[in-house]
């Protein structure tokens, strides 16, 4: 059994948590000067069905999030398996992230990336500093879905989802 009091290094944390595949989501918004902003997260998720609320985490050193936060609106763009290029562009630092990214303005003004498989337009409900990240909670104002396969990230690599077949119902498994 492992020692629960031993410190966990960032490298070990990344290795263990890297076993969990995550969806790749671009968080986009606009700053006070009308500049389009965006960054990539692997922490996006549903938080509440009634009312519809989502959450994601972003590093406290992010330069984009504080500029998006001031407007209090963002769009979560669920990237498709064809959007590795867009992912790499928005994961970079500095200006010019949107030079090679096709998009339109969503209903709240934040960029909706073309070819994404879902768009979730939100207002910021709350934000909490947790460790070295901000945990952001957003109230969903509008959302849409499109056909396509999601872009996934696991163990340092991009990939796609491969279904194994239907999930057996509890009645057939004896659960």
C-alpha cells in the first residue's frame, strides 16, 4: 500500500491523471476592446441539469481568462476530431491565435468555431481559486450540437472515440 502522506510530484500527477481521456474544448470570448480570445481546456463538464450549468478549470496564470472574465460571457466549443490545427492554434500563447481559425460570433458575442460538434454559450455564474487553477461555473444561455466525432486527449496524444457496442441494461447484468 502506498504512503498517503508522501508528496505527489507534478510529473507523477500528470502521468496518473493522463490515463483519463478528456474531451478537448476551446473556451472563447471577447475582451473589452473587441479582440477575440481563446484557450483550450480538458476539464469541461456538465454540472447541473436544472438549471443548465457547466464548469471548467483554467490555470491561474492564464493571460486570456482574465480578459474574457471581464465581459462575463464565454462559449465552450467542443472540438471535433478534425480540429487538431485549431486546438494547437488556440493552445498557443500571444496574439494571432485566430488567424487560421474559422468562426462566427455566437448569440452572446463570443466566437463559435466552425466545425466544432457543440457550442455552449454561457454567462459566468461563479469563479473560485482552487490550487493553481480557477474553477469557473457558467450558466448556459444557448447551446447547439452538430454531427461529428469528438477530439479526445489521453496520455499526451490526440485521438477519437471507438464504441465497444451497446451498454447492457441493469436487468440483463443482474445489477
